[in-house]
C-alpha cells in the first residue's frame, strides 16, 4: 500500500502532460501511486500515459468516456489506497520535494490537511501577481485547529484542491465527492473539507506550478458564460445547505462568508443568465446592496484610470 495516492484527471493535455509526469517521476519521495483518469482524451494524451507507464510502475491508467473534471476525480477516489491524497491537474506540475515535505509534516504532526502555495506562469514566463501566496496570513510551524483555520481563511482563502495534501480517511469517511457536471467544483469541495477536518498546517513554499492556458475558463470572460453562472448558482445553494447543518459557529460563519462572496460575484454576470437564488429575503437584499455598491466602485475606478 503506497503512502500517497495522486489523482490525475487527463483530458486533451498532450502538450503539457510530459512535464507534469516528469515532475512526479523526479520527486524526492517515491512511495506513491498515480491514478491517471483518462477522461475521453482524443489528442494523444492516452498514448503519452502508456509510454510513461512502462517506465513508471506506480502509474495506473483508467479510461472512461468524457464526463468532466469532477467525474474524473470521483473515479480516482474510488481507487485510492494511500494514507494521504492529492489532486493534481495534468497541465500543471510540482516542485521536486513537494511530496516529501508534505508527507513528513503530516506524519509528524498527525494532520488532516497540509496547505502550501502555488505560483502561476504563462508560456511567456512567470506572472506578476500571485493570489496563491498565503504567507501573509498563515504561519509555518503552527498547528491550527479547525476554528483557528477557518478564522484565518476568512481573511485570505484559496479554493483549488491542488493546494492541499489531505488525509485520505477524512475524505472517504465523510463521503466527500465532487459535484458532477459543474464548473467551480472546488468552491464547494474545499469548504466541505475544511469544515470536517480538525488539524491543519502550512508550508510557505510554492510547490505547485500553475499553468495559465490561453482560452481556458479562467482566462476568458466567465461573466458571459451560462455554464459558469449556473455552476456558481448551484454552489451558492450547496454552501447554504452546508451552513444550515454545520456543527460549529466557526463553520457556519465561514460557510456564510463563502456563500456571500459567491452571491455578490454572481450579480456581475450578464443579466440574461440570472436565476432566482433562494436565500432569506433580508440576506438577499443586503447582498444585492453590497453587489450594487461594488459595481459603482468598479465603474468609478474605471473612469479614473
């Protein structure tokens, strides 16, 4: 049984897949398995996986018809055997000592979650801004309780699951799964993870190298996308459901903030995309007012540029 299971969804990433797999093959810690879920690729990605499998015995390949990122990750979750779990995107890559550093810390401190940072890059070079740096709010060598962690996350929060090294038993025992058929799937999975875990630590290293690809949903105008709006609508409703049943005050406050942030953001989508979001009337009026003020500030800021 390996110490770590890495779930790697693969869909039409042939130009980048080798870099990703090389970053795993070159890890200083090698007691892991890679569960590569080929999600209906038609660009040669499967052939690349098969080449690497011949020289990379801890790589398993599962092929399925194209069902989307959430479904591919869920397929991988059905196969994990490692004590710890990590979700890697196949067009990105890892620093060589990521697994060793995270595994060692998780074992020493009996942690549910280890967080680290990321740095983004384009084909032309490193990007200027870095929203994945938590070093100004999180402390290294500090063991956070759930309450402490959620309080800090309200100041600076990152939803992508590739920033978190997780105890497998936590995910499986809680029945955590990704919501099929939506975008922004991490916006519900990560809050569910945080409000069920009890011990957290942080490593101030950009272990994850995030590739910004031209034409991706994050690089195009999501505010004109029906799929993006509908997904965000579903996540808002799910966050509200999670808030209602949350067991602690810290969890309820965190989930309420995440719901509010996404609701305000949803107000900036094209009007023809909007659906009625079911929230208490007072809450909805308050958030609508905040969204309106945000639009006014944006407009004034644009005029002053």
